[in-house]
């Protein structure tokens, strides 16, 4: 029986959206899957040596917030200067208090588990990103390279 394969496309570059690809990839690898993550558009932020990602309530209407803030905050709160940085700090502190690994730790765990990271070359070129800003071990390629793997994957996820 051949090894199972998991293909993930990571498109989001915020703190909260960075967790799913790394958690699922590291878990699948621990379960014996061969795993590949294709990072494109804003997901490329997760590959930077200095990962400076923040929480964004925009596009996350289900984000639980204290004092019924979830009813009004995603629209009004983002206009308040410094609010996004404060929310990011609060989220990181809560995760640390609950023993949740950091994104950097999860990313390193994935690399140790030989999860293949592919940075979308088209997006790197589109946004004039410097490949030297990315962590070691990242491969650069296009959708065709990803499809070589994803075309045979047992599970494919878009995040």
C-alpha cells in the first residue's frame, strides 16, 4: 500500500489563519502522510524568516470576543488605531497561557517532519518579494509543480 498524501493550499497570512495549515500538516505527517503545502498570495507571509503576522477581525465574523464586541467590532473596531496590534497581543498571550505552540514552532515542526513547502513563484514575482526573506528549505514553483503532487493526493485542502 502506498503512502497517503495530503495537499494543502495556504492563501491567508494572518495569525489565526496561519495555524490550520501547520497543525493539519504536522498532524498528517505524524500519522504517516506525505504532506505538501503550496503557499500563495498572502499565505507567503507564513514563510518569512521574520514572521510578523497579526490577527484580523475582517473576514472572521465568527471570532469570539468579550462583551458582545463580536456584534460591532469587525466593522468599527478596525478603524481604531492600534486595535489590530492589541488584538494580536491578546491572542498570542491567550495561546501561550493555554499552551498552544507558536506559528514559528509549528512551522519548524513541519520542517522536521519533512513537510514540503512550495512558495508560488508567480506571487513572489507579482509582489516583488525577496526570496532571501524566506526560511531555508522553501522550494519555489508554480501551480504545475503543486499539481504533480496534488493530482495524486488522497486529501486536498484550500485555506
